[in-house]
C-alpha cells in the first residue's frame, strides 16, 4: 500500500507540466514579497530585488544542477549588501561587485568547490530545515497579525532596522493586532488546512485550483470589501500591509528601472573584496540550500553541486549587469516549491517568467495582495518543514544524531542561518571525532607481555588515546605493536610511537612491531617526506 502512494516521476516535459505549473504559481506568490522585502532591507532599489528574482528563476533555473532548488535574492546577504552599497558609495558600483562575484563563483565551480557540501553532517542539514521552518513560523506571526514593519524574508533573530528580536516582534504584534489581518490570515489558514483533508484531495474541482492561489484571491476579496466599505480597519499600502511592487505607466518606463553598472569601479580594491565576499557567502548558502532541497525531494535525486555553483555565477553576473541583487539558492522558496508538488526545474523557470510578466503587466493588481494571506502560505510551509515527526525521528536516532540536530535548530533560531549551521557542524564533527576514537586501539596484557593492536586507520584524533594506553604499560615489559589492520597511520601517531620507543630504553621495555614499517613507507610515499618517518625508517633499517 505504501509503495502505491509514493509519487511516480514522469519522463518528459509535458507530463510533468501539470505538477510544475501550479507549483510555479505558488513559488511566484511566495517569492514576490520576499524579493521586495530583501531589496528594502538591503537599501537597494525595490526593482533590483525583482530583477534578481527573475534572473534566479529563469537563468539559474535553466543552468542549475538541481531540479527543485529555487534561486533569488537571499536574506542572508542583506546586511552584506547594505554595508557594501554604503562603503562603495553607489549602487552602480555595487553592481560591478555582483558581476565579479559571479565570475568568482564560476571559478569555484570549475575548482569543484561544491564538494564542501558533502562534509556537512546529515543531522545538521535536517536541523537546518527544521530551524528554518520554526523561524518562518515565528517571523510570519507578526505579518499574520497585521504588523509588517519587519521585511519579508528576514530570517535573523535580531532586526537591523529597529533592533527588535523575533520574540519581541511577536509581542508587539499581539498588542497592535489588526482585526482584518487576523480575519484574512485565519480564513486563509483554514483553506490551506482544508486542502490537506481527504475530502479536498478527492475533489476534481479543487484539484484544478492551487490552494495558495485561492488563498491570495480570498485575501484580496476580504480586504477589498473593507476598502469598499471605507472601513478604518482595511489594510492599506501606506501602512505597509500590502505588496509594494514598483508600478510603471508604460513599457519604456518599465525598462528604465534596470540599472547599468559603473564599470569605472573596477579600479577600486574594495569592489573586488566585496565581490569575493558575496561569492563565498553566497556559495555556502547555495550549497546548503541545494543539499536541503535534495533532502526534501520525494524522488531523492542528487544535485550536481559544481554545476550549481557555475549556474549561480552566471546568474549573478547577469543580475549585476541588469541592476539586480546577488542571487543564491534559497531554502524558503525551494521548500515551497517541493511542498507545492513541483517535479522538475520547469517550476523554478516558470516562476521567474511569472515574475517578469507580472512586474511588467499587472503590478497594480498585485499591489492589492495583503501580506497577511501570504503569511498564511508561509506558515503552512514552515509547519511542514518543522514537523513533529522529524523531531521524533531524530530523537529516536540516538544522542549523537539528536544533539547536533537540536543544537543547529536552536542556534539558527537565535542567530542566523550561517552561524547556526557553523555551530551545528562543529558539534557534529565533535561527535564524529568521538565515534572514530572508539575502539581504534586495544591493549591487552598477560604477565609482563603487552599486545597493542591498531584496529583501524589512525590520525591525530587518536593521539590522546594512544598516549594514554602507552603510559599504562609498566616497566620491564615486552610490547608488541600490531598495525596490520591499519592501512594509513599519520605522522602524529608515528611521533608518539617514536617518543615511546626512545623512553622505553630507560624503562627496560622491549618494543616489537608488526606491519608498522609498511605504513611508514606508505605515508612517506603518498603523503609527505616527514622527518619522523625518515628517522624511524633509518633506525629500523640499521637494526635489521
């Protein structure tokens, strides 16, 4: 029965279009306010966020190494962008840095830097997904209550504009709650919950209407009803409660919103430094997001990380050239894409097309959308990411899996994505080191005879364990050190053995070795011309 319920990946563009097009609409609705909000937080023209969203969807979507990842302007770069624009003196100079970041990223792709994502523990990636889900929920609660002074897409605990925290914003939102915003978000959430029921899923009519699209229509109708009634409770653009897309009167005015870079800024050293910073930070966020999208992919496909870096590089180069913000793969949009049923990259590409057409043709219509109904959509996405089932599963996996997971969750909630993941990786690596240390070396004794056996490859992390076991050997003993089971032994281990051998002469300890020399030769040939190995090999040759 379970096998029958699993989704089946169709082959061919047209067969997957019925899944990808509805998903692209959902991603478009989610991405639109995020692009505008991130541009606002970055101190950049609002239209620069739309350009980045269009390029992230169309250009990066076509070239991407991932089928389900969605790219666009990232909240994690907002502070870097804001500081860079101020430091460089103009937005036009900053665009040159964005173009340079794209070139750097293309270089990272050719250098195969994408392999770095493979070194992030699975428990940390799952913790990142759960944390993002919780942060989305916490950040969208104020918007659902009608407090919209925090920009859409902000995932950091502390706001840089008014220094409020995630929790203080919720408290303030409760005190300043808008009845219409509460009504809209409640009705919209009810619609989304109903769509998850068996009755809704069996309805042929509802299956033709994406739930988020219906939510947006309902949200607009409710608010416009209050506007028509001249109610003081109606949500208005002046108070920041609605989508605020720049409006052009004609096509000529629309295209004038594209800003050209000031290439004379290439002579500034700071421009190159900013470009490199954006490339490094953006690449890390991209690799983490792509890895997370792979975890969410119901078909468990693996992305080509190096190709993704090249795609992001091309996207950033073009975005900077046209006046857009830097782009990265973004978890919020990617997770919305997955949970909306997307099957292929067509969804990401189409969402970029919708954004271009909407910004050019119907900006006034889109500016009627209340942020409260979009908050309901994101609350649904956050709940799916931070499911109770995931926490139970990680807890059942054992302490060494659960602790990095929960530390990552807490760290991201109270800091930001990169800092939280870094803390989680440190904890994860600690457990990996502890696990690798276990049973690496065994020491047994009979009378004054000792047998020390290396059960696996030894590196510097086993140095303390080796020292402790060697110190336990008593004077006037005979010790056999057996390295037969170890393929690789690094120089730190040889250094400890060498020191012990020298001290053994004063303690009347006879040291014998089994298959240690071959490891020394292996290390010498394949790793480095290490002085310790040369010394050990020379002495053993003279003894022989």
